[in-house]
C-alpha cells in the first residue's frame, strides 16, 4: 500500500524534466557560441595550471544563470495552473473550511517562487560584479545575506517554524522543542553566505566548481524523490521522513495530496522544480569546463548555484539535510579560516602549484616574510600535527618560513601525493559523492537514533 495518496501533480514534474533537458542543450550550445563575445568584453582569464597562455573566456556562469533563471520564469504557469485545475471539489471545501482560500494559497506559493527568483537574480548580479570588479572578499561576504531577505520574509509571513527538535539525550535539559526565534533567521541568512562562498573558495582546477554544484544538486534531487507519492512502495518509511524539525505549516503546493503529507510533498516538488534545471545547466556547462577547460564559470556561477541551494533548503525546510551535502565545503572552509581571517598570509590564488616538466600538481605554499606571531605558530603547528598542512621551518631559529595553503585541494595532494589536474578533479568528485553517501546515512540512519521522528 502506498504511504502517500497516489494522486500527484506529476505533469508539472514532467514539464520540469523537459525544461531541464532544454537547459542542458541551451548551455551546451550557447557557451562556445558566446565565448568570443566574452573575450572581446575582456571577460577572460589565463588557465593557471597550463603551459599555454591562451585567454579562456571567464564568467560563462552568466550564460548558465541566464538560461536557468529565464527557464524558471517561463515555467511559472505550469505548476500554478495545475494546482487550480486539479483541485477536487471536496479538497476545495476542506481548504475553505480551514480558512485558506484557493486564491490565497496560490498567492502564497507564488510569493515563495518569486522571492526565490529575486534571490537568484541578486546572486547573479553580485557574482557578475565580482567577476568584473574583483570585489574584496570581506566586502562581498554580506551581500548574500541581503539577497536572502526576500526568502526570510516569505518564511516569516507563512509563520515558518523557528523551533528545533532537541536530540533525545538532551531532552531532560531543554525539553523536546527549543524555539530559536530570531536566531533561526540569523542562521538562515548566514546559510546563504556559506553556500555561495564555500563553492567559490573550493575552486581553481578545471571542472571543480561545476562538479561540486552538480553532485550537490543531484543529492538534493535524490532526497526530494524520496518524498514523492510513488505508485510503488519503495520509499523510506514515513516516520523517518517526518522529522518534526522539518515539517510544519508550509504552503499547500500540491492540492490533491493526502492531507497530512501534502505540504511535505509540495515543498519537495518545489525543490525539484529549482534543482532539475540546475542539473541540466551544470551538465551542459561541465562539457566545456572539463579538463582542458575551454570556458571558466567565474564567480557568477558559484554564487547562483550556491544561492539556488540556499533557496531550496530554506523554502522547502531542509537546511540541516542541505548542510550535510556540503561536508567537503565545510571541511575546506574550516581549514581555510586561518587564511580567510588574516592569521596566515592569503595569496590572491591558493590553487595547487603546477610543474610543467612532470605535468603534475603539487601543494602550493604561502610565504612568511616575517616570523609569525605565537597564535599563528600554534594554529599552524596543530594543523601540521594532524597532517593538514606541511611546514618549512628555519634551520636555526625554528620559525615557520612556509606553510601549505590551507585548502582541501592542497590537503588531498599532500596526503595522496602529486597528481595531474584531471585526476585531482576526479578525486574531488569522489570526495563529494562520499560526503553525500555519508549525508544520507546520517540523515536516514543515524537520525533515527537521536530523534524519535
Ligand atoms: C578563489 C580562491 C583562490 C583561487 C581562485 C581560483 C580563496 C579565498 N579564493 O578566489 O584562492 O585561486 O578562487 O578560482 O580561496 N582558474 C584556473 N583554472 C580553473 C578555474 C580558475 O586557472 O579551472 C583561474 C583563472 O585564472 C581564472 C581565475 O582562476 O581567471 C578565477 O579566479 P576568481 O574566481 O576570480 O578567484 P576568487 O573566487 O576570488
Ligand atoms: Mg571564483
């Protein structure tokens, strides 16, 4: 017996798949077609890890973002006209009874969708400005927070949940639910800063930005599919999906669902509508960005993809699951902190060092022009004890002269030895996939131990 009422508004999902295939084809065609235009507009960069100097068109993420956002706009009529047309009369009555007219719920869904588009547009603008003007990262950090305000206001307007479910062992102290109130909004706005910047700083080798975005998007799609009302029952039991922290009074996206789970299904459909075209765009662009890259994504791509992840995480209420898909990015960010916050010198590029003779990549170094202070020395020595960086010490004074740049790419090269760029991006993709497998295990395996579902 299916766990959810098998009357899905699946036609819109099929439309979304169609749009995604179109997104793939459009990106595949437009990126090389527009490359020369980008070069003549001075949007170009040198591939740092190659011997040739040929300028490569940069910020082609703008093409990806334009295709993506335009298709999302053209898609608007499909789910919205469906949710009205498919409404059975008894559902209609029930909704009126609940004081939520069909028109109101449609408005609500539209505001969720439109605010998401607004955040994506702000992210595109920020990313493109960054590509053109090279904004200092301290200045660009707060902009995604502003871009997330439309999302947060819609969340607020629907009286979104600000409670977190307390894990079982901590319940005697905190009770079953803790209301984080305004702090929950702070958390959600920081999430958008994290998702956008964390992809951007795990970059510099061909295909790295796009492959991360693709694997995260596919993981989200897989997670969303678990919530759809499939005619055959191969899904995770409902009690595992219905983690209270992520279930609350959301919109009525897909009228016609079994009442209890209707909102849940609707929210994950919304997520699919935003993730499927992103998958299409990523695959199309990856073809041109794969080693040896003929186009660079630029910051525009990183910001739009990162913002799309925040949008679905916030609007479909699965921010914690979302963060589990960012394990390599969290690792890279935490490892980068000493360089990001000025403790250790941070060169403009922290990409691995390329040796033209062997055609291999080696960990790159940051140089200390004066002896580091006590705090920096302590931090670096600790990192080096755990094998996260490699230090060169002065033979007599013992002061640190050089340290490996603190990124996951340099860390992988340090642990696994020098390798080619093509191989390193594959290793990075394996790490990302392993992270997602672990995420599913934690979410649907371990979560049952610390939450009662
Ligand atoms: C971030 C990183 C920086 C890294 C850079 C590479 C931090 C704080 N910043 O900076 O360390 O060097 O990304 O993207 O971690 N490039 C390649 N091959 C690629 C992709 C990019 O050589 O596959 C080079 C090109 O010269 C390109 C440039 O990187 O022009 C783009 O750098 P940009 O995105 O502007 O750097 P940031 O995002 O500021
Ligand atoms: Mg960048």
